[in-house]
C-alpha cells in the first residue's frame, strides 16, 4: 500500500513538472505576441497607406486610406482616393464594424469577412486590431531562424479561427502568416515585407501582400507610407463622427 502511495505521489509530481514546462512556451509566446503588437504600431496612432487590388489579367485598382487607432478595440479609416471613394469611412469598435457612405448619410453595419474595397483584404485585415485582443498563443516552436506561433481566436466573432505566424527574431515582427477557418481550411496567406524605420521607435514591415487559394490569380498589396503615435479623443470613434474623419488629417 505504501509503495502504491509513493508511486502515485511521484506520478503527480512528474505530471506537475510536465504541465509547468508545457505552459512556459505558451506564456513566452503570449509575451512575444504583445511585443509584436507594439512593434507593429503604437497603442494610439495614425497611418497613411495604399492598398492595391491586382486581378489575374494584371488590372490594378488603388485605394488610399487614412486610419486612426486607439487602444486595442477602436479604429476608424477614411478614403482619400480614388475620387469615387473620397469621404467613405469605416469604424471598428471591438468586433462591431460600420461603413459610412456620404450620399447615403447613415452608417451601415458590415462584417469582418466582407471587404469595403472588394479585394482579398477583408475588413478585418484593413482594420486590424492588436493580435493579443483577439487571439491567444496555443503553441510556439522554432522554425530555423524564426519563431512559429500558433494563435487561436478567443471568440467565434473574429475573421480567422486560427493563425500560424512566423516571426522575425531580430525585429519581433511577422514575416508570414497563414489564416485558417475552424475546420482547418487555409483562407489566405499574408506576407510581411520591406522592414522600414518609421521613426518614434517604430521599425516594422512597410509592405503587406496577400494571396488566397480561394481566389486563384488574385493578389492584394498594402503599403504603409507612414505610421506615427497620436493622441486621439474617444469622440472620434463614434457613429456621429464618421463624416468628419477626413478633417483630422494634419
């Protein structure tokens, strides 16, 4: 009886150690994900970027967006080009999204998987919040010179159920990210390219390219012209302010 009792205690101790060492990479991974969020953008910022939709025949359509983000749950964007889109604005509060069209006058609800520009980048990509706000690291491993993080969505409301993120160790920013459904189907791959020093300690990829097995031959590119810290009033992130976003650009 004594021997059985001793064996059970040893087994419990070994199990505790195994659990401890299993959790350690997860904790390290979540800490790394927080660093990635801050390296990609300040907690409160403004940015100017161009998005180019490329069709299989080579036809391109360009959009220029001005964006403002605050905390991990608020973002607005407004179109500066082309002329047909000027004044259109989007608002994201956590997982809730709206589109404002000037000649309609009333904001309309939109979803994360829709696209206000009609390309491979969906609304979630265009109005990306901090990854730590939407995902938890469930696995971390080494992949040659990079870290590989596997992220799981915290809720069912996000665009992707799971992400596989390859991370540059030096700059602690993504180099590639695969986006999956809950069933494990690959939706798209994002490629983070051309590391650039934007000032204010922001050193991150300036180009984001995406392709999708669901849209063979199509591609989309997002190019950051600038990204900088900025203090922003909460009033900016309201439905009543959507028609005024363009006036905030300095």
